[in-house]
C-alpha cells in the first residue's frame, strides 16, 4: 500500500507545471525585451541575445510593446512546454 501511495505522489500535475513554466517563460521574455529597452546591458539580457530570441519569437523587440508581445509568446510556449514535459514524465516514470 505504501508503495502505491509513493508512486502516485511522484506524478506531475500537468496544469500546475504548465502554469509554472508559463509564468517563468513569460517573465523571462518580458525582461529580455524590456531591460535592453531601458538601457540595461545585464548578463545575457542584451541586444545581441534579444536579436537571437527575436528570430524565434516574431514581434519581440527592445520596446515596451515588444516586451508585451514577448510576455504573450512566453506564456503560450511555456504552458505548452510544461504540459509536454509533465506528459512525458508521467508517461515514462514507472
């Protein structure tokens, strides 16, 4: 009985992981576009990194509107990544 309870607790909740990934990815892309727009060149948040990200996320630019577009892209892709990772983990962890 304890073994069954342990394996049930090791499963991911796909909705929770999707929300967490959506929040993190959205915040990351928002800051990746907003910080260079405000003139900050911090670590990997700079115009060169933003140019690379913009190749994958159309509309991402060092402006406030570009940061909002990045936030939307981050939320959508983060939620999808979270769902996929939870599904793969739950499917193959036995």
